[in-house]
């Protein structure tokens, strides 16, 4: 059950945001062993003074105003190879639609444990179903 916070600058169209969300989820399904129906995302659009990022840190070239930060919280750990395949596939799909440059995509993956999650009803479903 990955939960993803997608942060970018305000002003993108609903179509742009849909393509962003859809292709992010597609990359998760294709490379990260995420079920098709397992989709949890929050898209945050911020004003320019609210999203601070270095334009050149660890990037070939320079980040633009189209910079997007994906903050992914996962419950099931993934291998380094799976994560690397996901990173590659995500920038490929986002390049197709909505047209994001690879330099403008930053991803952070954080792992949690089973007891760190409650999906609803105040129940720790991941440990109570085991």
C-alpha cells in the first residue's frame, strides 16, 4: 500500500495532473508490484515561494519550474533493483505524458513496518490479518 505525496508548483491543468497521476500509478503497477486497485495519492500544488528546491543539486543540467517531488511511503520493502527499475520507468512514462523532463523528477521512498499502518476503522489491518 504505497501512499504518495506528489508536490509541484501551482498552475497545471486537470488533464496534466491526471496524466501525472495515471503514469505514476502505471509505473508502480508495472515495476513495483503494486496491485492495480491499490492507488493512494495526494497532489499538492504550491506557490513558487512555498516550494524551495536547488536547481542543480545532483542533476545533469538544471531543474525547471516543472519540478515534481514524489514522496512515497511503502509498507513492503523493495529491492534496490526494483527501485531503480521504477525510477527509470517513471521518468520514461512522465516524459510521454504529461511531458516532464527527467531532470525535473525527484523521488524519495520511505519504508514503514506493518504496525505503522491503519487503513480504516482504527485497526492495524496488516498485522491483524496475518
